[in-house]
C-alpha cells in the first residue's frame, strides 16, 4: 500500500513538474514576444520622430485620424514581433539544420534544389515583396498581376541562389558575376517599357528581407566555412547581392511581355476589401490568403526534412507553433501596413507638395532614409557578422552609419528625380555605372559584402513608407506618371549604400590610421 501511495505521489510530482515546465515555457515565449515587440517599436521610433517633427514644426497640424495611424503602427509592430518569433521557433533552426546537413554530406544533388526551393519560398512569403506587388497592381489598374509578379521575383531568386551556391563551391569570383549580371540588367533597361523599369529595380531591392536574409547568409557562410581555402568575408557573402540583381532582369522581361502582348482592358485592380458590412468575411479571406503565402516555405522545409534527409524534426510541436505565429504575424503586418504606414507616406507626400518647398521634401527624404536604416535589424546582423569575419578590418557600427548615409542620399536623389523629371533609367544606370567602376578599384574582400549590404537596407518598415512616398509624390507633381515615376526610390536606396561602402573601404585602405578597432 505504501508503495502504491509512493507511486501515486511520484506521478503527481511528475505532473506538477511538467506543468511547471509548461508554465515556464509559456512565460519564456511571452517574454521573447515582448522583446521582439519592443524591438519592432524601437525600429519604428525613428520614423515616428521624423513624422512628428515635420508635423509639429513644419506643417503645424495633426493627421485627421491619428489614433487609426497609431493603431496601424502598433499592429505592424505586433505582426513583426509574431513573425520574427515564429521564424526563430520554426523556419530558422530547421532551415539552418538542413543547410548544415547538406554541407556536411557534400550532397550537391540535394543542395542545389534546396537552394532554389528556399529562395523561391522565402521570396513568395516576403512581406515587402507582397506590399510592392500589390501597389504595382493597383497603380497599373490590374495590368500587372501582383501574383504573377511575385512568382517572377521568386523564381529569379531561386535560380540565382543556385548559381550563388555553385559560386562558393567552385570558387568563382563574385565581382565577375556581378559585372556580367548588371550588364544584362542595364541592357534590358534600354528595351523595357518605361512603366516597368522603376518597378523592376525596386523589386530587386525588396527580395531580401526578414525572411530570406538570415537563411541566405547562413547558407553562404556555412558553405565558405566548410570548404578549405574559402574566405568567410570574400566567399561567404555575396548570395544576397546576387538575389537582388537577377529579379531586376526577370521583372523587366515580364514587364516587356505584359506591355507588348497583353490586352490592357483585361486587367482588374485588386479588391481592397473596404466593405464595412462584410469585414469578418474579409478578414477570414485575408487570413486564408496568408496561409497560401506561407505554405510554400512549410512545404520546402518538410519535404527536405522528411523525404530528402529522412530525419525527424527535433521539436515538432514547437515548429508547428512557430509556423502558426509566422502566419498570424504576416497577416497582422499586411493589415497594419494598409491602415498605418501607407497612409502616413501618402499624407506626408501631399503635405510636402502643398508646402511648395523642394528643400523640405529633400530634407525629409534624407532624414527618413537615414533614421530607418540605422535601426534596420537585418543590417545590424550582417554588420556584426562582417565585423567578426573581417578580423578587425571592418567596424560594424561604422558600416551601419555609412550604409545609412548611403540610403538617405539615395532616397534624396530618387525624390529629386521625381521633382525635376527626367528618365529614371538615366539616373539609375549612372549610379550602377559608378558602382561597377568602383568594383575594380575597391579591395576585393569588401565587394561581396558591399553588394550584400545594399540588399538588406530596405526593411519591412522602410519599403512600404518609401514606396508610398514615391507614389504620393508622383501623383501630386504635375506631369508625372504614377507607374513610371512612382517606383524607383527603393532602387536608389539599394545602390547608393553599395557605392558608399566601397568608397569607405578604399579610404580605410588608403588611410589605415582612420580605422578604429571594433570594441
């Protein structure tokens, strides 16, 4: 009898211990979500400061519905927090484990399809790609299909990620691929319709973000670290740069097809879902569409985990919860954009135009570009990895500052083009020509990193705001076309940091005393 009671006591104690562990796990998840939410709010804070300063000191007014805008920003922050926390629980650990397994086994036959599948799935589910594609479909009156545009971008990223993996395995110089690739991109710019050129360059800038950058960077660094004779800095970086470049060509080819062969009358603008009497159905349909966005990423992970490697997931329930959080976060992010950041961008554009002072518009572009980039989490991560890989040659904080200056200047130049007019492709081709020339002059070890940094500067916060600013300015300035002139700011925000980083590296090589050892 005593034995039976003792056994019962042990079971009760075990149940209590499991309950305590579950409570501790729940508290840990809540704590991590709170930290991600605070980080997201901190990332939004520079934008809020710039907007408030302009509203209070320049415009001396308040938005019509400030509480709605604030609610939108909070929803965006909550969506980002859920999304990132879900990625940490599911996509990142599983994806990195898969990459490590392929590298350890040397399974090239599996590694290349895995690279394509990850690139495709991550780009299809990328919130910034979704946001830009939806805006393109709206301003083109449906002639450009948001879904087709996203698939073109995703296929381009998947294909070039395969090439990038081969580059690391074979030891090909990244600058040769970049020069050849951008020569193709610039050549297509001469024949592509004007309506699609700015969109194409913007599409390259938004392919690498909160979903794809960590996975792509981990694959590159893992490959470089596992192959004898490879440099982490020169060979580990560069995959992000290639994933930025090729979608520019893909979208230009798609746009050429659309504006050459498609019938303009068959396009339809997307349904905005603004029926207030049917908002519940709209929410359910929106959530169902988000399931469709995440399914490719889930399918890739599960296929390679169970079919290709024939291995069980270490923590299946944690992975399931993580994917659900990714889904809910992605949906909240898109909803928050529609009621928060896009209205802010459009409102600021209208107010700046009403002021009739181009200097204020350019100042706003410079400040908003610098402020958002300094808080960009992907940039912080890449900067820290570059500092570790460079063994003291590169200072992480200095790189972030240089990149932020480049983004601010790039957006300013893009806004200046909208204000004064002039073909977009002349401005952007000049910028890329400067970058290509600098490739031959800058230290080889920094070329791949410089182009990678250009791909991570446009964040989940910056992209919607900058896109809305460009579209708003193009709609407000007389003689501008929204589709031709409204897109392109992201492209400038992506190439100018590349130039800035290479110039910085050249100065540091020429004057090594200016280099400060990283703390």
